[in-house]
C-alpha cells in the first residue's frame, strides 16, 4: 500500500497524469454512465451544460465501458459508491441492479408525463428506448427477409454478423428476441440460422465495422441505425429490415442511489432526463428513440416505418433468472 | 549466501507478487463465494480449455515455424536497401489495437477483402472464407510472425564471424550451416520466443471471438470476461484466472525444460559477410521471395489501415485538441509502463546473473524468464478489478487511474523487456565476471561502464516495443473512469461505438503512426545513448 | 623467506580434489606446469580469490588473504581470454586498473602513460580490442595489470593463442616488467621449456596435487617422479 501511495505521489509530480480536480463550493452530482454517452459525440456534454444552467451544481459524468461495466462497478463499490445516479442500464440488467439493494425509488409521477411507452417501475426512469433490428446494405441485398422466421429458415437467405450474448448487449438482445419468437424451439431456430452466421463478435463496434467493410450484407444493430447514416452522412444505403413478428425492445433507464448525499438533486436530474430539452437531444446524439413524446417530434431522419408495430420484451426478472440457462442453450445450439 | 546481494531481483519479485497476487487475493477475499470443485468440473470450461490450448498450439507452431525461414532470410541478407525499415515495421502488428488490426486483416483477407474480390473477378480460384479456425490462425500469424522474427534475429547476431569463416573453410552447405552453427545459437532464443507467443495466443480474446466464426471459438479469457462482466462473479473470474495461470505456467515450464538453452558464445566481430551461402544466387532468390512474401502478408493489412485513414476526415480529426490531449496521456502511460517494466526486468536479470555466476544456480535464468513471461497469462481484467478494489479500500485519489493503467501495461510489457535484457546481461557476465571481480568493478560503476553498454540496444528495443505496445493498448482503460482523461485507444473505441467509423479510421492511422514514432524514437535515442 | 605462501590448501570440486602447499619468494617467477585437469587454473583462482579453499591459508607477506574479495587482494591475474572489455578503448581498459570507475587523477594518467609506453601501445590507446592484433590485446591486458600495482601477477596461459615468436616476446616483456617492478609472478603454461627461460622455479601439478617443486634446471633436467618424466616426454624438449 505504501508503495502505491508513493506511486500516487509520483503521479502528482507528473502533470500529464493529473486529472482536473472538481471545484468545491457547489454541490456535486456524480452520474455513472457508459462511455459513448459522455463522449464528445454523445448526449452527455449537452445535457451537462443544460442541467448546470439551472441546478447550481456541478454535474460530473463518470463514463465506463458499457452497461455491463456500469453494473459491475456498482456491485464492486457497493455502499461506498460515489455515484448519486446510475444512467444507462437496460432492461436486461435492471433485474440484477435491483438486487443490489443500492437503488432508491424515484418518486416521480410518471403518469403526468406523456411517455411513448408504458412504464410504471418505481426505481427506474426510462430516458430512451430502441429496438434491435437487422441493418442491411441495400446495394448488395435488394430484398431483405420480412420476418425473423424467414431469416432463420430461408436456406438461401442473407448471411449475417451478430454479437455474442456473453459479452454484448445487442447479442443478448437477439438471444431474447429469438426466445420470444420461437419459444422453446429456440435451439432449433439457432441451428437453422447457424450456417448463415458469418461470425459472432465481442461487441457492437466489431460487428458493425465488419458490416461496413462488406463482410456480410446484414448485421445485428438497432432500428435507428439508418437514421444515423441519413442524418450525418446523407447516406440512404443502409436500411433496417422490419420483421413481422415485431422487434425486441431495449429500454435504457436511470435510477438514483440510496447512498447518495444529494437525493433531491438526483431526483431533479432524473426528472430533467424526461424534459423536452433532454428528450430532443437524445435522438441525434444517442441514436435511440425518446421516451417522451415532445412537441417537437422526431427529427426528419427518423422514419415512422422504422418504428416497429409490435414490441417484444421479457420481464426483467425473468431475464435475470433465465439468462444463464438460455445462453447455455444458445452455446449448445451453435456448437453443433 | 548473502541474501542482501540479491535485492534487485527480490524487489522485482516482490513487485510482481504484490501487484498480481495482491490484486487476485483482494478479489477473492472480497467475493469468496465461489466453489473451486464446481468450477473445475464445469464441462463448458473443459471444452473452452481444450479449444484454447488447441488454437494456441497451432498458432504458435505456425507463427514460429514460418518466422524461422523469414528471420534466416533477413539474417543472411544483412545489407540491402530498406532492410532496417522492414525490420522495424515488423514490430508494428503486435502493437496495434486488436480491433484496428482485425479490420485491416479483413480488408485484405475477408469475404469482401481485396484478395477475394480479385479471385471473383479473375475466376482463378473460388473465394475463401477466413472465419473459423483459419481466421484465428491467420490473425495470430499476422500478429506473431513478425514478433517472432524480431525476437529470433539476435540469435544470428550472436554468431561470431570466426564461426562463419570456419564454416567457409570446411565447405559447409546451407543446411549444415543451419544444423551446426545457426541452430545451436537459436536454442537460446527459441524457448523464450515460443513461450511469449504461446501465451499471447492462449490469452487472445477479441481476435478469437471476431474471426472465430462462432461460440465454438471461445478462449478462457473470453470466459473470464463473461464471468466478470455479465455474470458478475469476481471470485469465479479469479478462479478462472488462476486456472489459466496454472495451465500457462505448466506449459511454459515444459517448453523451457524441453528446449534447453545453450550458453551463448560471443565473438568480437558480429558480421555475416563471411557466411558461405549468402552470395549464392539460389539463396538470394529464396531469401528475396521469403522477405517479399512476408512483407506483403504483414504489410497489406497495414496498408489497408493507412488507406482507410487517408480516406477519412483527416483535418477534422487531427485538428481536434482532444486527440492530442489523449495522445499526451497515452504517451505518459506508455513511458511510465515501459520504464517500470524495464526496471523490473533489469532487477530480475541482475539477480538471475548473480545466482548463475556466483551461486552456481544455472537454472536461475530460466526461472527468471519464466516468472517474467507469466505476466502475459494474467488476465488484465482481473488484475484491473483487484487494483480497483485496492484503490477503493484505501481511499486513494481518483488520479491514480492512469497510474493503474500504466501498472497493468507494465505487466504486459515486462516479458519483452526481460527477454531482451536477460540473455545479454547474463552473457556479458559470463565473459567479464572475474575481470570485474578482480578490478573491483561493482554496483553502479559496473552497471555504468560494463553492463549498460552491453544492454543498451536490447533495452532500447524493448523500450520501443513496450512503449508502442502500451501506447496502443486499450487494456483495462475501459475498466476505470477515463471519461475526463481518455487515452488514444479509448478515443478510437469511443468513435467506433458512436458510428464514427471514418473518424475512427483516421484515429487509427494517427495511432499507428505515433506507435511507429514512439518505437523509432525510443529505439534510436536509447540505442545511441553514449556509454 | 617466502612472500606468497599456500599452507595446506584443500579445495574440492565434486569428486575432484586439490591439495597444495606452495612457497614463493618475493620477486621470483614460478612456472606452473602439468597436464589439463591437474589443477593449475584452480590454484590460480584460489590465489586470486575467485574460489575459496575448504581448508588452509593463503598468505601474502604474512597476511592471511583467504577471506579477502578478489579486488582487495594484492594479486592481479590475466585470463586465457576476455581480459579486455570489447566496448571500451585500450586506454579505458588499462585505466580501469587505476580506478574501477575511471575517475583518474593526474598521477593515474601518468601511470597509464608509462604502462602504455612499457607495453608499446602508446599509439594504439584509442583503439578498441577488436581493432588491434591478438598480441596487442594481451599487451594491453598486461599494461592494465601494471596499473593495478599489485605485487603478485598470475598468468593463466594468456599467450597460448599467440604464435611462438610473439609468445616469446610476451614472455620477455613479462620478465622485463617483473624485474622493473619487483613482481612475484606465477605463470601457467603447457610449454615448460618455453616458459623455463623466464622462470626461476617450476611447480609440477598432477591430479590436484603438487608433485614436484624446485629450480628450473634441476627439476626439468632431472625429473624425480615418473609423472613429470612422462609429462615432459610429450611437451618436447630443446
């Protein structure tokens, strides 16, 4: 320990290694979130600016790798956590987050807010949501499959790149989607699909990167992905295949912590997340659908036909209890 | 035995045990609810271990097997235009962030890669599929063949000119040269090279998942990540880490024992001009083919990365001050990590030398190299978690984050530093030990006058490689909060996760260029530092 | 009266054992001869301090030096090879004899210059060992031994690889320097008749022990033991 302290002292003398220290005086609100939320292209910087304008506080984002890392961090720190708010868990993880007993009810009357999705959870506030979907390259794949059923059982169907449910959120999303559509026949469905899976990657970035390189005409991503290409790149090439069974929904949520010394400020922040200001920022920075119907509506790049008509989702507690077993089934099916 | 004389190695070992053992212990003590028997009897884990061993073995044999003729070609043709640059570029693949390298490999060898496109257009042969074991092997050879060449080349540099002249007079054929002169010299470099590459392939993660084609291709490292991240079971992850460490330790030991290293002989003149077979046309053609083929194999994916970068929004990316702040931070981490690793390596090597020469424990060299290489088998995620818990328990300031990243990187760099420094230091000791004893050359004086001039070049190479490696590594950076102080690889990753693949391509190019620069600068300045 | 005394030294290396009692008067030159494995180099190593005897004493000028580190002993030694650091110039190599950290005083520089002159290396002092001939390398090593100013000089076949003419020149140089500086010299050689020219005495070792010791002419001219007779048969006479 002494050795590490000495090293820490050494670090202090190296200006390059010193992080900026926060100003005191005003109360500080620490928000744990995932990295891309706070990156310079994400919504973080804009939200911070907008919130600090009125709160007389210092909003500090702590960016971790992804939702999984967020939950790990919370569990590692336990009651010692510095977080006041945790932002960026999705519905596949909320069940486990609840189990930590570190979260506090938000006490926000969600009924008074014009939510775009039904929601009544007492701990978690949904700030945006999206649907998993297969994005395809319209130049190499003029007619994509119209359903998951077709994708799985058409032997001459397009080849796809997916993510690993053991290491990534979309990967887990597809696992749940398949389970929802095929029920206990999920293993047979996976086996039927297997020959057309080019590869299974660690995370979304690897898969999408390979897809953009043309390694497969289709990739597991989000239904909102084409909106990015239209809005930022003015590119209509990449489309999402809408499936008739419906799409698995991912809701991103935030919650405050019972250990927080600023419970009121934390609640204000959660309420602020549902304000029109933040909700208008989210679509074109986080590339997800806003959870509140704002007066402004969605940007032009988002299209109505890319919003699934049917929503599929498991209860988060069921996901928590079944996940391991379902992943084993997936492993067996794909290992054949 | 005067134990006090062994302090440099003692300190190095203490450091390693404290960081590795301490962090593993911290995790186990904090989360002790895992059952070793249950973990060990998990059939899923068994199949994962089988696959890990299988692919690591194949990858190692292929990488080193192919590296031998290539290294020999470079050794035989010691003077041609561009040789220096090509040898330096050999250090590049291993320092590139995995995701960047994989995208580069795919651009050339993938479904839609240059080669398959050519095959489709010309119809010479059917297009091939790299996803699966072949993809894993291809990528591992891409990373490790050049590394093996770099690690093996010194074997030829150790061969004294007298040996070549003798071979010349004896009229030895090329294969006899290999058998009687080159192979004996290689035996002191092969075990370490094999161990390092085996460990790198054993612990490979993103390459195996991405190019492996499906969940059959799962390494223990993947299982550890899964356990830690999605199952959140740190104790189980630590157990898996220990299993991996034990497996790697056993295999590395077996390799070192099996391939007994011969002591290195050193001549005054290190030159190959007297080599009988370096002028013959057949061998010159053969060498040229090997050098060109290996350069293309490695160079094409790198070229693809460069081309992709040049097509991106270059100005927008390089004019962004955040990029240069991140670069600065990454440089700081790289410098710290590589200094730390060099010091630990030096400590281990010094003490190993003392044990070999003064206490007549010849096995000390092997043990030091073994211990130093095993840090590659320690999963950074688990160490990172342990260190994080340390920080948490001792209320250390947040700014230690970057320091911890440097610490974990130092563990990753250590094997290269040790491999480069230890043999030379011990060899120098063999020659000059009695002379130094008699002259009373000890401690700092001996280091400054005798040892430093001998290890200067190896240290420079190790520092260059280590610096570049640490510079390009994302490692555990993502585990800690780096939102306020991101490193360049993290920035690259952020861009990718925000759809900005074109900007990411430019960032990758910047990263690769600076890696080369770091390698070149450290190698040059240190290598020329006067004695 | 003896200057260098080895009193009932024993030293074991596995099954092999060395037993020796030797006395050398000041300023004498002793040729140490014997077959390979007789223990010649080991005996020198014991005197120089690279090995520690299991039993017995090593006295120089009545002082027991058995427990001294090599650099603390009034002894300097030339090895068969690796007498010079390949990366240092001849000058630096020689200067290491004055100060192991190369912190040289004016007196040191004077000593080095004289050693260079005595060995005929003044012109070559800035060259590195690889850039001079084998004879010049060994002369440089000898020059360094001079700078160390130790009364006992041990030579472990340093000239074995030189041609006969050069070897003879080196022997003459050693003889010259011995007389000039009053050195006590022990020289190991495989060629008793060659080294006999500069030696006062001969010590013959066989299988780890001293078989014969005495003046050169008598010992070589009329060997007492069958082992020495046998040995001399194979080394050729004049």
